[in-house]
C-alpha cells in the first residue's frame, strides 16, 4: 500500500475535500423529509439529541455564552473553551476588543500575554450556569492536563458534555515531567459524556474508544486559523482521516455493540465540505471559521487558533474572516452569498436528498469518487471574476 517516495520508503496517497466528489443516487428524496439528527450516547443508554449534526468549535473568536445559547436554540451545540478568555476575565468583551484592534505584527505577542492571566474556577461555574439558566446544553472543553480538575468543576455546575482536546490525542502519552491523563479513569468517574480529540488514525481511534468516550474528534491541523501543519509538518487530509477513523468506529461497534460517533473537526468552511465530511463517515462536524463570521461571534469577524497563545511555539494565528450574517442565516439561510458559506443545513439536506440518504447513517454510504477537477471544471468565468466557486 502506498507509493515509493525514494529508496526503501513508501508513503500513502491521501485526500482532502477538494479532491473528491459525491455521486448522486439512483433514488432521490425530498430534502425536507431527511433526518439530520445527531445523537451523543450517555452512560445510562440514553442520548443527547441534536437536531442538526453541527458543533461550534471551542475557540474564543467563535463561542461565548451568548453564542452558545443561540446555537443551542437553533438545534446545534456550541462549546466553551475553559482555558480561554471566558474563564480568565470577568469581562472578556474588553479583552476581545484588544485582540481585534491589534496589528498583525503585535497580535500573537498580545494573545500570549492575555492568556497568561490565571483561570478562575468560579468563572467556570458561572459560564456553565449561565448556559443552563438559558435552557440550553452546556458543553465545555479543556486540554488533557487540566481535564481532571476542570471536568469535576463543570459537572458539579451542571455541564452536559466535557471535551478533552489537544493537537494530538493518544491513550498512551509518555512524560516524566508531569502526570499524563488517565482517560479511562476520567470517563469512568464522570457521569456526563466525554469527547476526546484530536485523532486521525484507525488504531488511535480504536484505543480512544476503548476508554469509554462518547465521541472522537477527527483532524490535526486543518483549521483555518491553525498553523500546526506549517510549524510541525503534521497532519492528515480530512477525507482520508475521516474515512480511516470511521472504519475504526465501525470495527469497534461490531466488536463491542457500542456505537461511538466521530466528529470531523476543522477544514470545512462551505456547505460542500460539510456534506463530504458526513458522506465520508462522520456522524457530525465541528466548525470554527464559518461561525466566526456570524454576527453573534465574539471575535467580531476575527478568528484565532487554540494553540495561538502557546508561550514558546504558537501554532495558530489571527485571521480576519469578516462578518457574513447572523448565525441563523449561516445555519439555515436564506443565503445572500454565492460561495456556500451560508445555509449549511440546507446544503446538508439538499445533498442528502440528491444522493437518496434518508438519515446520516445512510448518507455515510454515499458513493465517493476521486475528482481533483471538481472545483475547476467549467468554472473559468467564476475563477476569472472571483465569484461563486472561484472566490477562494
């Protein structure tokens, strides 16, 4: 398997969203009659049910309490970053304004300084309670080193879901400098579901699922504001990563009878990308930059990666994405732009209808073809005029 890249060394060919296409089905379905439900399993056998398979990333330019409340009311889920400005500052809006107004030459240093402020545990409690008081699900995120402490605080405050997230997640992490997270013990001790991420390989996904998690985030470095692939040379294109990890999910389900969803995380800014991720085997998607363009997003049209504040090796940058419209418009339309960045749910339901998939599980069986010319074929005028599919 793979191709020779030199003497005694082979490499696999892998694929991203722009290199594949979905094949229309032999039967089509009214888009209004497809089921886009996403279910997150709980320990007691019940499920957290979302009307749409879309989660907003735990990034400070994307989610805050008000954004997550609106996202929850629209049928999706937003995740609060417990190591961001929301838990470091009483009034994070003032801090966010400083990040937005800073120049590109000073912004990384400024972000590093801002994130040196200690996390306040009382603010973790407050953010979770604010979400619960609004009547929506409370989902929060932290890195592995803080997961044991922060998850206990969040659960006590009423959180519904805890996400453990790092650039690369494994069960077997070796360190002599600090205690590694015991993921199996964490999921056993918590009553609420735990997501873990991020992973991109079959074997790692299998091991993570074996620890009792309720979902695995898929993707290393594809985010619009992430620079890990440039800084570290690390990553797997999202189509291949999703297909490989979906195979692990199916193998785990066959062996244990427990279905653990995978969530493709990052690299999707258009409806077509989201559709391809689901068709490649994902149960839901986690999106950042598309939501950073919402009027409700705290970054005011700016977006930066979770690893941007790293004191010694930043692996993210602030990018200006602009404001496209309301969150409702980005999710459900009506779209006023022609590039696929609005009405993401409409794109999903229309694509599902055209391939003949009545629900997400059937959507995962869609025929996929390798099609590197899919974005450019017949699109000369769009490319020349920088409109539609030629706007990127």
